[in-house]
């Protein structure tokens, strides 16, 4: 029996913090969220749950999802933990930035560029879009893409997130690349395709959610997380109770307390339904 199995059941009388990944967890790969999941999220929010979208997307990519789910107030973790916002319909853009963690991307960009000179590079321009060395394919980045004339322009400012896309490169190559060139001054996450996300050192969805947990006064055992990707591993390990989607890679599943159905099966409902019914909290 592990430590998590020995923990007492969640109390229905206390608030919980629930971190939910978007793509592949809440949202089907075609871009839809089923009406059943939308309804379950709304009901979970009415049952003493701080439901927080925790995503690799930038703020602009998160906002339409929050709107689709009917979340107009509350918190969201974006850019893999580098940006935390408070949703507020009265603020410009519908949100206030409450935490932003940055790093200087120059060293990382220069190291990766030596290995992958033909890759696509993007540096997040918070609230606007991205600075890019060339335009990414349609739909891959959300927000305005401003192509810089000189690669050095990508490196001159502090950044919340860097995206590197290398068509034709095997995903497993990125893990080896990061270790070989020694990207020790950043946190990284490899995507489903040949996609590498870089964020400031020590920053992850988990670090941002932990800051929120303390801010909201939620007990550690009253935290829940659901995800499906490499960038969710820290979050799944952080949460008092966690679930990986059935479509997640094996090493992501191993980081969670349980595995639920696939995103196509709306597997997240297994967790959301427990948060709605206090009598079922003990099995989280």
C-alpha cells in the first residue's frame, strides 16, 4: 500500500483544487468538448471545486476553452505554468495576469539551433501571440505570429515560453538532444509530434498549481489533476489524487494514481462525477 492509498478520503465540506489539462483530456483531438463534459465541469464547479484549466496553451488559446466550458471567473494556468491568470470579465481581454515567470531564452535557442538549424522557433509574446523565425503551419500557434528578420530578435527579451518544432525529427530525438546539449537552465516538455516546449527553470503546471493551492488555502490532499501528456507528469505527481487518460503514453500513466477512459470516451467524466457526488469522493 502506498502513501496515497493510506490518506483519508476527501471531505465534501472542504474546497478542492482541480487541475485539468485541455488537449487530449477535456478536448477531443478534433477540437470538440462534448456537452456531457461541459455539463459535468459546470456541476463540479458548483460543488466546492476550484476547477483550473492547466495547459501548455498560451492565454489566447485557453480563453475560448474557458468560454466553451462556461468558466468566466476563476483561475487558469497557461504556457505550462509560466503564466497564471485570473479570469475576470470586467478586465481587458477577460483576464488579469497574477503570476508571470520568465527566462532569457538566448542560451537555449542558440544551443538547439546548432543542432536543428532548419527548425521552426517561436518565442511567446504574452497576450499577443509569438515572435517566430518563420510562420508555423496554420492552427499550431494561437495568436499573432510576427516573423523576425534576424534570429537574434528572438533572444533579446525575457520570455515565458519557447516552442521548437522540427518536422521530420523523431519525438524521441528531442529527449536525447536535451540531455546531450545540456539544457539545464530551462524546464522542457516533449510534445506528441516533433515539438519541444521550453519554460523557465523549475516551472511546470505543478509549480503554478502549488502556488494557487497556497493562495486559495486548499489542503494538499484536496488537490486533483487529470492529464495525458509529458507536460502533465509533474502535475499528476503533485496532486493528492490524479488520473491519466487512457490515450496517454505508458510513462504518463505510471505517474498517476489511476487510468481512466480515453478522451474519445470522455474518460474525464470518471473523475468529474466523483467531484459532483460527495458520496464517491473516497474513491478518488
